[in-house]
C-alpha cells in the first residue's frame, strides 16, 4: 500500500506549518521524515492519519483519494511517542483493544494478540500492566497494538523519543528487523539523524514547512542538495572564500577544487570532520591550511581534535582514527597542517 501526500498546505493562524509539500512512501518501504522541531513532520503525519485536515492538497493510498475519509476509515496504525497505553488494562487487553472494538470473535482476538506478542518478543507478559514494563517494552506493546487490526500503513511519531540512548539503539535495530518481516508501508517521524540514516529505506528532510531533499540514506548524506541538508546531517566545518575564473580560494589562501560547479563569486566551503587529514609536514603549496591544536577529545571510537586556523583564527574540528592520532602524538599547542579530502562548495548567499 503506497502513500502519497500531494501538494499539502497547512496553516495554523498566520503560521504555515506545511507549504505545498509532496511526500511519497512506496509500497513496503520504511520512510523517515527527518528535520528540526517545528519543521512540519508531525503535522504531515497527522494529516495522512486523518487526525488533521489539510488546507490544500490530497492524501492517496495506493492511488485512491483518501483526503475526505475519517481517521477511522483509513485503516492506519499510529504509534505515539509516549506509548498512549491504557494503564488500567493488561498488556493483553491493550493489544486486543482495537479488535474488540471491531467486535472480532474471541478466538480470533486471542490468536492475533498471542501472535503479536510473540512478534514483538514479549510473549508471556500478557497479564502484566504497563506500569510493570520498561519504556522499551511499553513501546513494543504500543507497536503491537497499532498492528493488531492489520493496518494498511503504519505511522510512527518519534516512537523512541522518550527512551534513553541505549534503548533507542536497540529498538531501532529491532524495528528494522520487524519491518523486514512484515513489510507494512511505514512513515516515521524523527529528529535523530543517526536513527533515520540507520533504519530507513528513504529519508525526507524537512525545514520550515518545506521538503529540502528526498533520497536514500546514502544519497542525502553523500550528495546533499544544499547547505541545510549537509549541516543537519552531522557537524561540518564552514569556511568562506571566493571563486574567480573557476578557481576557489578560501580566506586563509588555500585552494580547493570547485567540485560543485559554482559560478564566480563569494562561496562557503563545507567539510565534515572525518574528511580532514592532519599532517606534521607542510603539503604542496596552496594545499591545506596551518593550524594549532587547541584541544583533544580522546573518548570514543575516533579522536576529535579542535584546532585554530593560523591565518583566520577560525575554529576547525577534525576526527582521526586512533592509529593516526597515536602516530602524530598530538597535544595542545602542536602546529599541524589540515588537508581536506572532500570539500562541498555552495554560494555563500544561501542562508541556513
């Protein structure tokens, strides 16, 4: 069951939450709606679910117009951030709720609930109450309840937002595995870049009520459409400069390739920390920039090095493998040369 939200506009008073937005989730895919708070992700999800009505645009399920259908008749499973479980009901009854509302036979309800509890790896806990479960277990039950009525599509609004970092990582791996088993077309809202990149088949990046880019995790990360996407998907170093005659020169005098094909004028060059090499010896003239080590963060799988560019006094952050750090023996005050392996250039007129 494919989902198409086409040319959706939604305003709340003078505030435009969604401005002519089109988002598609192909049948059987897990699509992430990613962006900062207030960018329109949850509003779109609620419009698709029928919990909000758009001022303009259409919602189509498998090509059929569902814009005017009520939430009840859209057969959509919805998982909220804060579980929304019934505290006075057992886990079994929470999962069975939507089936009982539909007056399904008792044997069918029992079989379906036991099937779902096994699917979410919580079989044997049916007699417990929500308060007796951990946050991660409660969210699994919320997902089982959303799947009980065999929805055509599954919508998840920050499903792991209320959980701690370790549990989030465990559950997102579990969600990916579960999705590969059941293949229900799913849209999930998140502001966690790592979560979206790890779990989804496709990512739709929102900003201020508009879609900035849609693509696979590899496409949006390695081929960002604009500076917002590049900056949102992890930390970047930004350097200003100018292109003249096709040659890009930064403020410190170093030269970089004009890989983006930007025309002559003021530019901003974007470099991710892991795309910077540090060396104790000066490279070829015009390549790299001299910098002084300000701080070394040794915790983690890679070593983060903060530096100050000699000529411009700009802050530069590099990430090194532990082996490279041990080879360089970097300490505060050491002079090094920083050479970028990959630089993305955009016109500096672009505002993030």
